[in-house]
């Protein structure tokens, strides 16, 4: 594993849990073939996930993922509501568990958007089965939230200026386009109704700003979703929750979930509030730290490298030279933030 440009030994390991915008199955399928710890983790996690899927009339995902003919992302997206969210939840938790089994367990966690669901399960707040229930319910609710999300190649200030110029920053909440996520100084995600979002995208391209619609057929991180958030919090509140065993840094809360956190409300806020990664990551990694992405892509790792130049950040499924069998990173006191 390459040394950090800071020439320092990481004092802790931080697992990064991405949201729904960078989920692809191909890296996971390739990883399953090449790395036995990941295959073992997927088998174990999806045993619980699939029990919940079957209870709700969905086909089991685990056997399909490890088969010779795994489903495509399109097939998951076209499945019953909640199918894609179950797959994302299970995949992220599986990568986390595989890293732990390979000697790279974290001392703290960081979650972006609904990456909070697997992160909170990893921290011991919910069981895998209840995490699957939460992910499934989220997918069912998002299915009723028309709108879209666009990745914009501009920072937050430039994004707000673009929205003002396009005339979509004011008016009723349901008609506005807002900054839903701040990924780094050069990248934001816009959220809003499709006609207004298309207007912003045209203006962005006219100004030579990259604007790419995410393959997510729903709205999120938008102030118009208050009723949906209330329903989601009510559902999560029916499930038993325990205090986290590890600090969970939330890009939505812009703080740390701890023993006093209202977890149903915190998860519901991911529907209505923006996620801001830069400040959250800087607070979670105040010194030398190894950043490992617990997901199938590498976008969050790319953002982390921009936010913390020289940081040791890796995406296990996106980095072809990542070594799952790397020795544990030395820490001064395992389980305690340094």
C-alpha cells in the first residue's frame, strides 16, 4: 500500500459509507471472484438481508450475486421498490465486514446520506435484519418521491449562483432546485423536480460546467419531503436501537452520532437536509488516518483525496491494486478515537 505524502503512519482507520449515487454491481461481482473474504462476507450478510426480502415478496439477492449470472444494475432498478436499496445496503456492509476480516477494522465510521444505514449497523445500532428493513422501507418511500439528482462539476457557492440565475432557487419548496450534497470544493449534487432540474442542467452546460443526471429515479435531500421523512422516522422508531459502539460521523448531521442521538430522526433528515462532506471528513480525520471506502465505487475516495490532499485513501473495489490481506494499521488504543 503506498505511503501517504505526509510521510506519517496512520493512527486510525476510517471506513467511508457512500450514498446511493455511486452504486454499481460490476465491481462487486469482480471482487467476489477475486477476494474470498468478500465472498464470505456477502454470503453472511445477505443471509439476513434475503430473509427480510422474502418476507416482503422479493427474490433473494445473495445467491444471484455470487452466481455465474449475477443481475445487472438495471435489473435491480427495475425490480420491486426497495430492491436496489437492499442491494446497496448489503454490499456496503459486506465490504466493511470483509475489510474487518482482513485485519483492517475501523476505529470510526463516516457516512454520506443513506450510507448511514449500513454505517449504523456496522456500529452495532441495528441488527443486519433491521438494517435491511430500514433500507427496504426507504426504497418503498423514495419510489413515491418524483424528481431527480444531478452531479454538478462546481463547488457550493458556484452551484447556488447557478440556481439563482436559472430562477429555480425560490418559490414553493416543491418547485425549487437545491444543493443536496456538497462532495468537495469542485463537486455538488443538485436535487429538485425534473423540469426545473433540466433547466439548470442546460444553463450549466452553456457555461461549460459538467452536469450529469444520476441514475436515481427519485428525489432526496430536498425540503419538500417533510411528510415522507416523518413517515420514515416513525417506521425506524418501531425498531430496537442501541448506542453506537463506534463514532459515526454524519455528513447530514455534520456531527457524530453517539449515545444521545435520536437515530430515527437522524435517518429521516437524510431525506430533507443536505449532506456536506468536507467539514465532516476534516473533523473525522484530524490527523493521519487510513480512509477505506465501504462501497462498490470510488467516488467518495476521490472526494476524500481532494478534501485531504495527501491522505491515504483507498477504494477496495475500485482500486485494482488494493490488497485485502494488508496487515492491520497500528493504533495507539483500538476502539478509541485518537
